[in-house]
């Protein structure tokens, strides 16, 4: 059953199923073990590469969330087949490098990763397709990637002429030379995935690149599939031979450090101890850096083969952290800074303003409601830590903001309410249940303020 939900206080419209639309949180103490679900970034790369591969591929332990379901719909529209009846093992039948899309508009929902990486995949098909998404996705700038794909021989343009979705992409990829600035690493990852299947060699010059670990993740996938890419150590110049192939694969998805950040910070700000299972510190995910940041703030960390334990101190201490490689960590680390003694500076992360929301402005606004002293900078936050008090907070329909504010509520006095809470399911549907199992005093409220059946 679907409901059209209206939040009169904020003027937000959202489509919800039989899901929560508000979290109510009280001061909590956490303990026990939590198994972190599979990485969204790995899952989406695996799905798109499997869709382009020759023959059958297997993805084990993939994340099942709204974002990855959007990617499933996308690759099916491109002509790939996928069997997800067994949640532990998704089986893909690829398109042999030539998408056969015969669809009109393909809706990627809230998944910016699917939009950008999917643009490269869609460019390989002879037919043009239209890519669109929800309101947040339609605000995300794709202009640099559209220009690059056009220069490499594809049809690629924005219907509205503003560089944003709906986007028309297709026509095949020739290859060639291109220069692209990448305020999001997803532009470069899109080219890295698509260009090995172009007819000719491609060279890419990258004068600006944020989020380098995610480019490393894409290159790791390509290496494991036997695809050749030459590059310098900073990914400023890359040479991609054309006319290569993706073979089928059988790959397990590691736990998601971006999701784990909320439990790591949850333990840190409540002085609790948790064991997080399914995490591999040797993996390429950039957000594993949160572990070291929290250790610097005073947490006791123990790293095992496939798990990490964290014990929060009586009081965290502030610090200065460069989040350029880990922008998704900003909401959670802002909460850590708000509970720390002294000053915390989250720096060099201007791209955090270009995510589902302007996360710098949003976290500054919402933490201020809880009594924190927060200064928003063009590229980060300065936070003077102290005691937080419960408040009525706006989650802005942003999954990472909703989860971060919920963690803040577990360290605050009184009750905290976070609206648009269903957004957590975009990347972490199990978040409220896993947090409750760990001792979090979090209640899901299913009834919207006003609802109308549709």
C-alpha cells in the first residue's frame, strides 16, 4: 500500500509504503554485536559491471536497499537479466558489452551512483535512453560527464539544458581524448567502467578529483576482471585501451563502512562498546578512515580479520580531519564533533554540499537546534563540542542526515524526533532494527502527519 505523505512544517512531499516516517530517540547505551550489511558502492559497481559482462556473474552478500533496487531496475532496462530470489546470491546474465535498451525513461530514484555510473553504461548502447530520478537526483549536476561522453562519441545531453536529469544518453562510445574535472569521483568511475568497451583507446586528463578512494575501488574491480588501465599515482592522467571485454565473475560484497560509521560514532558518543562484524580494513572503501578518526578522538579500537570493536571514552576530544576522500562521513563525524571536548574542524569537503542535500548547511542547522555551536564553512564545519539536548529535527529526506541525527539523539538529553526517517532505507533499511538490537532507544513511527491513499 502506498501513501502520499505531507509534512506541513517543512513542505515536504514523499512517497512512503508501509514504512516509518519518523524516528523518536532517547538517550541510549549500546552493546553487543552488529553485522554491517554489504557495501552500496561495491554492490552498484558489481551490478553494472555484471550487466556489461560476457555471460553469467554472481554477486554474494549484495546490499538490498532502495538505491540498489534502483540499480537493479536500471540494468534490467539495459537488457541484463538478474535473479535475486536468493538474497545471499544474486545471479546476473550480462549483455556482452552492448546494452540492448529499448525503454523510454529509466528512473534511478535517489541513487546518484546509479545515475552517474549508469550514464557511462548507457552510452555504450546503440539506442538512446532517458535517465531520470527523484527530486534530489534531478538537482545533481551531470554537465561535466555529459560533455566528456559527447567528446568520446556518444549522444549525451540534458533535456532541460541545465546539466541535470532527465538526461538522454546512448549511441555508442568511440573513445578518444578528454579532460574532465571531477568534484565527484563518480564522473571518473563512469568513464573507467565504460571506456574499456569503447572502440578506440581513451585518454583522460583529470585536473580536479575529489573522493580518490572510490576511483581506487573502481580500478580494483577492473583489475580483478582483467581489464587494463594505465594511470599515475594521483589519477590525474589515465590511459584506457579500447575493445576490451568484461568476463563473468563470482564476487562477495564486503560490509559497508559508510553505514558502519553510524554505529562507530554511536558507540563513541554514548561511551559504549560495540563489535561490528563484516568489515575488512584492507578493503578499498574510503570511509574506513572513520575508524582512525575516532581513535584519534579517544576511542579504543581493535581491528580483527573481519570485524572491528569500538569503545567510546567518557568524553571524546576534538580534532581536525580532512574529509575530501570521505565526504559521506561528514554527517556522522559532525555528531562526533558535537559531543567532543574542544573544537572539531571537518575540512576540505566542498562536495558535501552537492550530495542529496547540502549536508554542510543541513548538519549545521540541525545540530544547532540541539544546542551545538556550529560554524558552516564553504568546505566544511567547525564545531565546538558540548552537551546536546533533544529537539524536533528535519531529516531533509537525506538518508545519511536522518541516521546521523538519530545517533545524536542517543547522546542527547530528553527526546529527539527526526522526520523523513524512511529515507534511511535508501542505503540502510536495517538501520533502526539493528540499532534497537544494540540497545538504542529508537522508536519508528509509521503514521504520517497526514495521509491519503493513492
